C-alpha cells in the first residue's frame, strides 16, 4: 500500500472496492454475523466469534461474580464504542480527514430491580451517553458533518436506538 491509498491506517482502495462490489451487486451488502457463548460456571461465560480467541465475561463481585472480566452490559457499551470508532475512521477517511486521536467514553445506568426479580419492567439501560473526543486539523464544520454521518450509519447504534426483534429459543 502506498501513502496515497492509506489514510488513518485505512486501506482506501479496499474500502472503495467493497463499495463498488455492492453497487454492482446489492446482494453482497447482506451479511450474517454470529457469536457462540459457552457457560464456564458461576456467572462466567465466554463468547467465540469467527477464528478469534474467546472473549470472557463475568460479573463484578458486588453482583455475585468473580470479577474476572467485563460483564455483558459493559461489553455492550464497548461494542457501541467500537462500532462508533469504526464509523469515525471509515467516514473520516472517505472525507479525507486525518484523525490524530479518537476517544469515546460511554456510560449507562441500569436499575437492578428487574434483573434481581424484585420488580417487573425494563431490565436494560435507561439511557446511554457516548462522549466523543476527536483530535484533528479538520474544521469544526467537517467534524460536525463527520459526527452526523457516523450517528446515521452505526449498525450497533441503530440496533440500540430502534426496537429490534430478539427471539431467544430453547434448542
């Protein structure tokens, strides 16, 4: 790869090739993703995705876990942050914006009453806040446009923002 085909460590030609392939054959845009989770005892489990090492999960000691790994709600925040980071890198690269640094801090509140069986209702986050800090020589207008594009195209952001059917079945 030459300097002309890479920005923000993103291979511009590879991304352009994917866009072109999807424009020529829209069916190539339809993808399926999978994860496989195995319980490891107590509140610990691990998820396997493609060929990668398993990602552990556990609960903090205050919730009865061994505190050996991030818990599922922390992983959800991380998944959103990682998805947003990909969006910023991709959209900045397409716009010719060099990113010097990008940080995303995420927070959310969960009321444990429903999780612990003490009440009925919503067991998930009440809201999630992501604070994005971008270091770039781009103008404030360019950064605002980049931010809007990322919010409009984040798959994890859209999944969390919209009601998505979840079907949990016994096998």
